[in-house]
C-alpha cells in the first residue's frame, strides 16, 4: 500500500519546489552584467505597457542617490555656503532636505555681509508714500576758465513662485516708468504663494515690544529685487514739495539736499538748503518739515553735509555754518573764504570747503580749527569730496586734483579731465566720478587711471566695451539696451546739458542735469541703465539716493522722490 502511494507521487511535504533557482542565484550564474541587462530587458518587453509605468516609478528611487543629503548636516551646509544666491534658490527646488539646507540663515547672512547689507529692526514708521517761473541765475557753480527664509510648511510651489518673483523684474531692455506689464507679472507669480505674499506686504502694526528675528534670505532677496527694479527703470515718482506747499516749505529755489539716518533711532530724514537762506529737515513719512534752521546765512545756502549728528552748510555769503542737531544749536560760523562757498563736506575727522575764490580749506573736527589752504586751482573750485585720507576737488579750470588730507600735499593733478569746467564730483575710493559743463560724466580709478566716459570723442576714453552681445550697440555709451532708440532720440543716452550733480554707489553712478533728467549708469561699464524724466520742470541742482529711492531738487522748488521700493516692505533695510 505504502509503495503504491509512494509511486503515485504523494509525499508528506505539500510545498511546491521551484523549477529553477532563486532570482539572485539565477543572476549569479550569469557570466556578465550584459547578460543580466539582456534578461531584464526581455522580462520588461514581455510585460504589458500599462505595467511598465509602475515599474518605472519603483525603479526611480534606485536611480537617484542624494550624496549631499546623506552627508552630516555640518558638511552639507559647508558645501552650500560656497554657492551663489541664484544657485541656492535653484537647490531649494530639489527636495525638502535641500530646501532646508538652502534656506539656512547662516548662509544667507554670509551673503548679506559680503554685500554690506544689514538687518534693521522695523519700526512703526514706514516709507513715505505720496500725498502730491524759476530764477535764471545759478549761484551754486563758479565760472570756468572758458565758461526670507521659507517656513517648513511652504510647498515646492511656493519656492517656485519665489524664484519667479525674484526674476520677474529683471528687464534686459531699456524701460521707462510704465508699470502695467510688470505689475501683472508680479501678481501672477505671487498669487499662489500665500506665505510669499505675506513676506512682500507691509507687516501689521508693530507694538513697542515687537521684535522680528533677522531673516537674511529675505534681506538678500529684497535688495536683489530693488537692484533689478533700478536696472529695469521700474519706479514711481512723487513730490514732497511743490511751489507753495506745504505751508512751511522752502519759498524759492532748492540748491542742495542729503538723506540722513539718525544713528540712535534708525529714522531716515531729508535735509535741504535753499535760496531762501534756510536749511530744512523733512519727515519722509509725512512729507512735512520738522525743523527749520534759519538766521545763520545771509544769502543762498548752496551746499549741505550731514554727519553723525551735525549739519554743515555753505552759502553765497562766504559762510560755513555747523549746527548740532541733538542740541538744536549753532556750533560755529566760519568766514574764511573770500567768495561764495560752493561745496562743504564733513566727516568725523575734518570739515572741507571749496569756493569761487579758487581755494579748498580744511578744518579739524570737532574743534573746527583751521588746517590747510589748498590753492592750486586756476578757477573756481565747484566741488569737493573726501575719504579717510584723501581729498578730491574739481574746478572750472577743467582739472581734478588729489590731495593728502593729513598733510595738505597735492598728490596728483588730472589736467583737462573734461573739455569744459567740472561742475560736480563724488568719491568712493578708489573711484572718482565727475560731471561737467561739457554735458558728460567721467569715472576713473585713481590707482590704475582706468575708467570710462560718456563722451566717445574724448581722447583716451573710447566707449566702454559692452558686456552683453547683440546686433546693435550704442556707439556713445556702449549699451545695447538703448541702441534701438538712438535713431529717434540720438541724445537720449547722454545728457543734453550741464551735469550739475553726480552720486557714486556700489553698482550704479547717478547724474542730475540741467536737461531736467536723472540718469543711472552701470558703474563697471558706463552703459546707461535708466533715464528718469518727468519729475522736474526746471534745472536739477542736486540728487541723493539710497537702495530704495532717489531724491532730487532744483529750480522749480520741487523735491521729487523716485521710489523703486513701491509695494515692497523695506522697513528692515538699514540705510
């Protein structure tokens, strides 16, 4: 019986024995990887197409290996700390792990420090938002010899929107103040991201005890957006004074201005000087005058400089006056020049003034004791600028002179720096920028003597080589952006009249002219970046700027604010 049962093939084990070895054993018998690959391909080819997609999804994790994500956090952060900002934003799109690394505050703080950008605790005071026949003489210039970190719950879509928002305002072409197209792009890119909209809108009113943790990613992105707006000409222009208003405003031509931030409070104000013989301090939040310094000058105030709680003013009455802002009291009046004082500059070490009497005078600070009389110029000295160790002066004799501030020694003379008298100068060592009656600007490095000029005909200053490739390049300023407009407006890329005021920044050079325009130039190449018009109806005498705005004043009694930060919360930016 048992033998019969055995013969019928029955056993006590009811499991089925495999016909072949296991998969791993089978693969181990393959002689090469190529055979394994061929076998896998045959198996996949035999499956219905609907199953292949499922297998593809299962294979994807095997094909992706995040080397950075598997490293210790300190090592990963060190790698990310060497990446530029744009690459960090791209890395944040890869995965949750990479997003956390790319948003690390220490990395963004390092980037901000490299750019010189600092976080300021926002106050309850926010940036100013708009509420609303001149004299022919120009006393202010002498004659020439010729004449955020993302929150954990943010989604990948939010990060994508953030990337788009940062790029949306970078316009490669020349732009005017038209905002319609840019507004629609920004609205579209930011609409899906609730947290992003929250970051770009003004914060709720802050109580006295409110404290915001520094968000260096947000700080970096805000500065980048502002820089892009400058390059694309995206601004809104408003006025804080027009003829006749407000009631305690200047009553005639405004010759000079300066933005100033009080160190103790971080509140930014504007100082202006006028032909009405006064200096006024403006509240940029309300657009109203908060202080009037009167009774110091007997005629027009032609130049002012505010530094560390003191304001120095110079006028056509030959006087230089120093005022203590904290005490609201006059410190001293200096009457050493023999003619109108055209420019005054003040820092923590010295006060420097220049005059129609062809001299530059220096005084120690704060005692204001006389130091040196620098008398090498052959015509009125229209402008002066200072650094820790150097003084630069520009004159109607067409020369720029470089002086040792500590000894008063003339270090170098740049004769025939322009083809006509020099009207304005700014200095950020080692760069000097000058504006002239010849309608042009010139920037150069005092250590290498290299630079650019807006005049292509000027000997030794060919037009700068453009960085951007393109079929048409403007022969005057080297900009591809304005080349298409040159035929219709051949002088748009240069000033059409005397350049009365210049200002030098880290990325840009600004100029204000009697042609009623303010122009922004790329500091490296000299190419025109933006052309600001429509704000003034009279000659522009002075301009000032910070990272969010440009302010200007002139013959028409207007103070214009060219706002590049409209719609952006800038309360945490330190000016």
